[in-house]
């Protein structure tokens, strides 16, 4: 029989406990540093911009006079952008995920597609802006309108929806599919009636993340030439437009010449955060409503 040295065991346990305490402290400090920076950022933005928010600022047009400038045009542009991005991203993203998980034959081609989709999620956003400029603005001749911007942003966030939807579909228990087939359902009926309802919470999580990123992105729209000028309010997806992040970007640059533009940028950031909060809250409510436990 082998005898265990009690002192050696105690030393190993002490070493592991010490390592656990050190790791816990490191992670706690990392979290606190992130929270402190976030609080400082929120405080600075709210302090600089809250006093500039009023009804005239929200409903007014852009103006060269900081005291009369408004962001309604940028708000409408952001809404119209989401009108294009949301359906295009959901249809293509969820459809791609269903094909790869439920229909595609496992092999080199499927692995190749899967690898490239995962890699696209890490491509810098400005690259998608160059792609949108080449394909939608110049080749298709759309110009810098809502449709071109929406299609460009859809390409940017599409990998997020595809990957999240695939993970949600994989999480659906296999016995649910087998039970559906056992009752005589076809493959599409099983996907439509069983798999998708069970995967909706995970799919909506990916869609929420994707749309949130699309709302806050600036680089792709800057590349395709979205202006921040005194343009009319957009009424359709074929009108020229600007969005809140673009307006924030240009007002931040102009603050070097006119200090009040920094306050306008901070006020616009607050409005953008409120829109993101409302949009995410609605999506979370919808996700929770359809969530089921199997």
C-alpha cells in the first residue's frame, strides 16, 4: 500500500488555495477597473450633454448654429437604416444557419464555409465599408442612400447572427427532432414547428447583438460617403441620410473649433444610448415571451 504524506498534501492544498485567492483578486481588480472607467465615461457624457437635451434638440434639423442644432434627421436615418438591416440580416443569417445545421452535408465544403463565416466576424468594420463602397455604391450605382448603407451594415453584422443562430439550433435536443419525425412530420415541418420555436431565444440574442452593433458603427458608413450635412429628412430607403454615430463623429471633430459642439456630441450620445436601451429591452421581452424549457 502507498502511504500519502500529510504534509505534502497540505502544502499542495495551501498552494492551490493561494493561487485561487490571487486569481480571484486579479479578476476582481480587472472588473473594478472596467467599471470605474465606464462610470467616469458616463459621468462625463451626462455632465456635458444632459443640459442640452430638450424637445427642440430632438425634433430639430441640423444647423451650423450650435444653439439651434437638432438631431431628428439623424434619428430618422438610424431608424430607416434598421428598417433595411433587420430583415436582411435576419432572413440571410437565420437561413444560412438553418442550411448549415440542418441540410448541409458534413464535409470539407461545410467546414470551409463555417470557418470563413467565423473569420468574417473578426474582420475590421472598415473593410466592410470598402466592400459596400465597391459593390453597392459604385458597381450597383445606388449612391450613399439608406439602402446602400443598410446593405453594407447587414454584411458587417451577418456573421454574428449566423454563428449565434447555429449555436441556438445545436442546443435544441435531438430527441425533439426524432419525436417529430416519429409522428410523420417532414424535415421542414420539424424545423418550422419544433426546432425554430425552441431556438428562438438564442437566435434573438444574436440578432440583438447584431443590431446593437449596426446602430453604433461609424467606419463603414464613413467610407461609403454618408454625409453629416444639412440634408432633408429621409422618407424612404432611397433617400440620402445620416445617422447618430456619424453626427457624433463630426460634432466631435468640430468641437476643436467650436467648444459647444462637444456638448452636442455628448447629448447625442445620451440619445443613442437611450435608443439602444429601448431596442434591446423590447428584444429581450420578445425573447423571454417565446422562451420555452424542454
